[in-house]
């Protein structure tokens, strides 16, 4: 197998796990249930590697069979899975035996530095085609970068633990979620049984950055992260307060809303909507709250009609309600 052939195979095999995007054609819930599922499973990895290697050998007309391609296929699929595990979305690495989502929360899903290291390694590999050094060096730097992010994550958790102590918040767990633009930007979350406290911090910044009216998208994203000593802590309720809470508890516990209870890591009450003829309770997941973005994705709710029956919905682009069916 030539180096060019191995690179082409590695590219295709590494892209394979995201073939699960086809589930989005079935329904929004099918995508939610199956994205980063069976095609991202470590248990299924040998089967996927065998299938990809066999198909590649047929396409190449290789009479020696699929074995020369097996290692490259397995490594490429494994790298994709690992690259998803380090983000916050959650990856079902033990599917189909378990639907538990594993996430290390070290790297934002679109990390410019992470992608830049890969791009630099690819360019260097093209320029120095006869050497493996650029590829090995970029992989080493990439691993070092993710390790550095893990260290920053621990510092961000320390920030949350110190705040919890200062505020007398007991029986709480602290976590830190990566955010865009910089490895020093984090969302620190303190989880209590009934609510969350959260703040967007930059671990190295000494002064707040103000994004002017002419600021670009990257600058607007980055300016939301404040120095630790001036962090703006906010609170969000899991199920709401007052009269809305009774209804939100009913919606949250409803059997048809089990998909969101399974999917969400930091569920919060988002809004109560009283309409005609239905009243709705909406929830969101703090994992996907990113200041500077116009949209907070993965918003779902339960609506109760006049006959007392509940149904699951998500809001449409135009504000309409879209009924969810698996």
C-alpha cells in the first residue's frame, strides 16, 4: 500500500463515523438518539474497520485482500471517536450495550487552535512528502495541546469550588466546559439539586475586553469571558419557580420527555408559554449556551392541550412548534 493510498483511506475511514447524519433525515429525535452512537462505538470499531478495509480492497482490486488496509482503517475510526469524546456533546462509546454518553469536556466542538495544528501538520506533510516527521510532530503537539486544555479545565474547576466555598454552597458538584476562541475560556458550572450557578471566565485575563459596535464575530465571542476576579455569576433553575414549577415538573417527568432527560447534562427551565389551545414548558441544556451566539440550540418542550394530554415539541425557525416523533 502506497503512502498516498494510505492517506486517502485514512481520510475516508476517519469521516465514516459521521455517516450517522443520515438519521436526521428520519426525524430530529432519531438524530438525537443515534448521533455519536453506533458508528462511534469502540465496541463496534473492529467491525467498522473490517468493513471499510474490505470495501477499499474491492475498490482497489487488491487480490491480497483487506488485511493491508485494516490497521489504517481502525486507527482512523479510533481517532475520530477520540476526537469526539474530548468535546462536551457526549459519545456513546459502548453502544449498543449502553447509551451512556461519555464526554471529557476538554475541547470546544469547533476549536480553532486544535484545527490549526491539524492543518499545519497536513501542510507540512505535503511540503515534506518523504518524511514522517511532520505528521508525527503534529500529532504530538495535538496531544500536548489537549493535555494543556485538561490542565486549564482543572483550574476552571478550582475557580468554581472556591466560589462555592465563599458562598456557602454545599452538596454541589463543580464542572467546567470549554468555550470557543481560547483554551483559557471556560464556562464554570456549580450544580445544586434545584439549580445551577454558572459564569464565563478567562483564566489568564486581567481586564475585561469590550467588543465595540464594529467588532467581528470572533471578538464578540471572546469578549464575553471575564477575568476570574470579576466573574459574573448567574443562576438558573432546573424546574422553574412559583406557579410554573408544578407544570414544569409534570412536563419533565412525562414519559414522552424521556429523550431530553437522557440527553441533557445540565437541564434548565427556559420558559413557560401560555397559548391557545396549549400551554408549553420549554427546557434547554447549559452545555450549549455560548455567549455571543444568536442561537441556543437543543431547545425542547412539552405542551399540554385542553384535554390534558401532553406532547413533545421543539420550536421552529419561525417560532412555530414542531411536534416530535421518534
